[in-house]
């Protein structure tokens, strides 16, 4: 799609590179797709024309395609559910209303099973996470060349980068998991107080004693507890984000590898078509399952944040 002369390796790398906007440093030598070299006299904000340029832009670079698709699909989700809510009726649901009611009932049951506290925020949070991730994951079922090719035709650049699956970008998945992590901290402090939250990090899993000779070992146990609990706490957003990214990235990679077979002759192209169909059918399960896993773990983590243990145990 990025040119008939492109190698298989170049094809794969092209599909895995985001459309990136960032700042190139002064003195950077740019090489465009025609082979022309331009040396920047001053630091310049621009779109990256190669993977090397995207890397040179550093931490402040923005993946425009991932941001656009994630925000756009989030708005689509909000619009669809708002439209259904506005036209909701008590009769037999049909079409989109029936689908929305099924999702709402499914999330409501999941929250009731995994969250045993009172917080009206958890159910809407869980539904937003599930539907939003499901929509982003579903973009993986669109043939890998279709939307990038459209972007190339619109821009006139045959080498235009354009990724269409936001959850194959760790910036998106880890960003969502960090938002969940922030809520864990906020709800923990709200329910347990600052002192209670600190005690949770420093008095588990080994309960220090402040009586007799135990007071000599209490500081050591507190440090060990803090190290262990901090690792456990930080691992939650990391595992959430990387699990979702890894599964969707692997799925997208397989679609890209299958797509490279279409240019290898008629027989292999037919075989690739069968493989693509089979993988797409199987991948539907992955798409739904990964959205569900992220949602369920979020509900479980919210429940743990709301759990207040008996403070008398800290007195022993």
C-alpha cells in the first residue's frame, strides 16, 4: 500500500508506525520520501515523515492517529448512548435500544458481583471502559490497508503513516490504566483517610508489634511492607495497560503478516484470504475478552480501594 517497491519488512514497519506530531531539534537533517535532505536551522514542530523522525521527537510527541481514533470513538459511544437514552421507551426494545440495554444489564450484573460497596460512580465507569475499549478493539477487524490507503489518497503522500487501532498503542492503554490507578488512590484515601491509606501500605503483610522487643524490628517491617505493597499497587496499572496492548498488538501483527501474503501469487493470496477470515472470527473473541478483562479488573481494584479493614488489628 505504501508503494509497490516496498519490501515486506518495510511494509510491516510502516503499518506499525504512528502518525506522529512533535518537535524536531535544531540541526536535524530531514530526508523526505523523494530523498531530498533538509537541515533544520531551528527547532521545528511538524509531522514525522519516518520512524527515525518520530523517535527523534522524544517524549512530547503526540500520536495523532491514536488520539483522533480514541477520542472519536469515545464521542461515538457517548452519542449512541445519549441518542438511545433520549428515545427510551417502556415497550419491547428493538435494534440499538435492545443492544444498549443488553450492555447496561451485563455491566450492572458484573458490578453487582464484583463490587460490594456503595458508589454510584463505579457502574458508569465500568460501562464506559468496556464499551470504549470494545469500540477501539473492533477497529482491528477492518482490513489493515483500507483506512491507511484512504489517508494516503487524501494527503497525496504514498508513505503516509496511519494506525487505526488505538489499543495497539501503549500510550493509550497505559494512559487508561493510569486513570484507573488515580481513581484507586483517590477512593482509597476517601474511604480510609490519609492515615488509613498509609497504614495499609506500611502494616501489611507483616504486622509490626510496638510492644516489648518487637518495637526494635517494627521499622524494618514497615520498610519491607511499604516496598512490597508499593510494588503490588504500581503493578496494577502496568498489568492493566500492558495486557491490553500486548494482546491487541499481537493480533494486529498477525493481520499484517497475513496481508503480506496477498502479493505473493494467486494461490497464496487465496490461502491468505482464508487465514484472514479465520483469524478475524477468532479475534472477535479476543476483542470482547480483553475489554471484559480490563473492566472486571477495574471493578475488582475499585472494590479493594473501598475495603476498610478493622483498625484494631494494627494495635497488636
